C-alpha cells in the first residue's frame, strides 16, 4: 500500500479469523495487501436499499480483496470491449463521504494489519489449573494478550504472567510491553503449543480467598 497509509502510532494486528466475522452491514472489514480496513462508515445504516455498488462491496465484507489491487495498492484496471479503461472491481470507486477519499486510500478507515504469523499458546491458571488454548498475533505484546484473555477471565490483568512455573522470582515474569518472542517464548509450528502460566496476585492489604470469578478461565 502507499507509504502515506502507514499508521503513525503502534500498529494493531489482527488474525484473519477476526476479519472474516466482520461481514455485516453494521460491522464490515476487508483486507487489501495486509492492511485491514473498516468500511462500515461507507454504508448508510438507515437505508433499506443501498446502491448496487455498495451492495457489491458489502458482499465482499470479511474477505481479502488484494487480487483486485496492484502491488502498489492501486486498483487494477482492464480495458472493456468498448475500449474503455474500467476498474476490475467497481466498488473501488466508492468514496468515504466524511473525507472525500476513496475508501482504499483513506487513512481514517485503516485500522491495522494482518499478522505476519498467528501462533497458539496454552494459558494455565496456577490457581485452578484450567488450561485455555488461544491464538494470538506474533506482534501482540503480553499486555495485548491479557486484553484478549479478558473474555475468558475478567481478572486476567490481576495475574502475573510467567513462562516458567519452576521459578518464583521476577526473572520468570513476562514483560508486558514485549511480545512472546521477545520474552523468550519462540514460535513453534508443531503442537503442543507453548505454555504460559498465570498466577493470581492478591492485592496488598487483602487477605483470605481470592476473588476468582465464575467465568471460563
């Protein structure tokens, strides 16, 4: 994609499965050469009969449209039987009304990139010994993974995340601002997935039993 589309802040990375499920009128994403676009603002949520060109774009929501673009991120064109140069994928002509830009060249619609490598890890709760296998992006920091893990355990951020159960010192604690690889948990394509241990930390000044919630952990 053109260099002007590069995000200035730290990029957000997504699994392809995360894009696939965003295929509805009220939440529509597409991928173009690894860039993830949220095209939801292009659709009139109050319209019962969107324009045909918008209907066509919506039909491709959740999909990878890279084949409709050149390597430089510009739309691919063909010559019609009448000798007219036309886009191979007509919805590339749709503009974002808020900015006036074509959606595929609109910085405001680009929300992140597809991960270069998805990877699995097994998260084991040292308190309950429950095991949850999850798939994350190679670029995710441990803090990002904690955020994702909240859907399994709402207290995920109250745990200390460690790579080794045999060591109780801080050297085994994972750095929240580092990725798994940067924390020494390297990617392995073959099962079983690497293990990350989580240890519940009782807040200072509190005693007694921990406040484990009843959600899936």
